[in-house]
């Protein structure tokens, strides 16, 4: 599956916005903001609008279930990225 995204970078605010331009989630948009948490730590704030065109008429329960699933998948992806970054920094 090919995805096209527009990524807008805001280095002065330590943030970026990713917008899907094509594919099954067209116009879905995700905002990431990094903030310092002490001298050697940080946190990331994530805000997302995930569009599911094939599932336009979800019940509230199904929408909540989908949101939980997507949140877990995104969290796992960030954990993998953090692990790779730690490995790279420890070389």
C-alpha cells in the first residue's frame, strides 16, 4: 500500500504535523509536540484525526474500540522508535 503524506515541520516549537494526502485514510491528520521533562527526558503529545471511509457508520462502541486499537498500535510504534534511537545513541 502506498501512502502519500505532507509533513510540516515546526522546529522552533519542536512539533510537526503529518497529513495523509492519498490512500485509505486521506485527510487524516496527526500532530506531534515534544516538550522537555527535566534535563534528560522529554514527552510527546499526540493529537490525531483518523478517518476511516470504509467504516463510516460505526457505532459508538465500535468507534471506541477502533480508537483503542489505533492508540495501542501507535504506542507500540513509538516504543520501537525509542528503542532504535537508544541503540543508535549508545554506539
